[in-house]
């Protein structure tokens, strides 16, 4: 293989989305080979539905991460949305559209609260979202008393259980969301300002960007995606469970980071998030199919996340080294 071809391959695999695409395809082949039930229409449909939900969960985390923060209350935002929506339909007997609006309002309000506290009190996102996660959890338990809301209209479950052209409606919706976000961050002024804030907040301030507003907007979007994930979760399961969101923190970070969202901020990759969601779902689904010990599932996912973060760090170190070498070469010339 010529040096030019080797260089092309290196550049190709330096892109985070290529790495996760290859890893996803490899896992797909492995699990299909070891289990006859993996490569079936029924199983692939379920995998796609779950992956779609994971995409919205990951987008909730990614929106907080791209401005240099994090959202540890993401799962509780989704859980509170589920409880409020379920309460509106089951207890109050309100139409689904009204319940959906109430659920979305919860997510937006929670996101604005997080962003406002961070910017106005100059507190770290870790501290703020950790604290609000307990607040939201208290509201979940206080409102629901731990009981699920099961009187959900069948019309509300159509989106979560239906499909079009053999593909779940949830996945179509997730793809539309990813395309919209990719366009937003690449071609709109507001999107570029948010990325600039996460990339280098001091430089963004010097450029005249109101970074506080960008952080509030990003956290508001984080809450919005968390509430959308909660609503879609109800639509898929047909009930509003107060326990919804309990395992979202690991999922949100795993899908977002493996998908190419930089923990340093300023970078998000729509294609990477799409494939990384399938990667995580296939790991969970495939372990069951090959009769692996599911009690170690969280350990497997944690190791995958650690590997992804390590690779991201190694890539950053490598890029910094290459930049330093180029600088030295230019100085010698």
C-alpha cells in the first residue's frame, strides 16, 4: 500500500464517526453470527426503536456538553416529564396534546432553571445539575407516590409502536432531529455561537458573544430533548413509570461521547450519535442473545464509555503533538 493510501486511511479513521460506524458493523456481524434470533425483523425493529430513544437521550446530554458543561439531572428531567404527562392524562383526564405540552414545559423549565443558576450564580454545571437532580427526583416521588400511570390513550402509543416502510416511526423522528441539528450547528448564526462558546468561552466573549445566553439556551435544549425522550418512552411502553430515566446518565454520556461529542465542548457529530446509539443497543441486546451474564451489563457499558473517553483523549494528545511538530518545522524553515 502506497504512502498516500496509508495517509488517506489514517485521515479517514481519525474521524470519530468512521470509527463508530466500523465498530457498529463489526458488532452487527458478530452478534448475527452467534445468534439466529438477532438478525430477525422483530428484533431489528426493537433495536431500532430503542436506538431512537437513546438518540434523544444522548442529544439531551450533548446539548449541555457542547457548551463545556454536563447535565447530571437529565434522567430526572425525563422522569419528571413522564410523571407530569401521565398525571395529566390518567388523573386529570386531559387530552394527550395538553399533557404533551405540559411535559415539554417541564423539560424546558428545568433546563432554563439549570442554565440560569449556572450563569447568574457562576456555579459549575456538575454541582448545579447534581443538586437539581435530587430536587426533580423529590418531585417525581412526591407527585407519583411511586405508582405508575397506566391509563394512557391508545392514540398516544401510535408513534412509539408504529412503523413506516419497515422502520420504526421513532427512528424516522430521530433522524429528522439529527439532520435538523446538523444544519442548525453548521449553517445558523446561533448554532455557531453555541459551538464557539463551548470551544473557547473567553474567545467567544471577546468576539462579542453573550456566552451566558448561549449556556442558558443550550441547557434549555438539553431539557427539551430530555422531555421529548420521556414522552416517547411513554408512547413506546404505554404507561408512565416514575422510574423512567434512572439509567439515562450512563446511556446519555456513552452515546454522546462515543458518537464524537467532545467533553471539552464545541463539537457535536450527528452521524456519530446515530451509529453509537445502535452500538450501545446492540451491546445490550447482543449480550442477552448470546446468553451472557446480564448482571454485568453496566460494567460492560462503563468499560465501553471509558474506552471511548480514552480514545478521545489519545486523539487530542496526538493532534496536539502533530500541531507542535508542524510549528517546529515551520520555525526551522
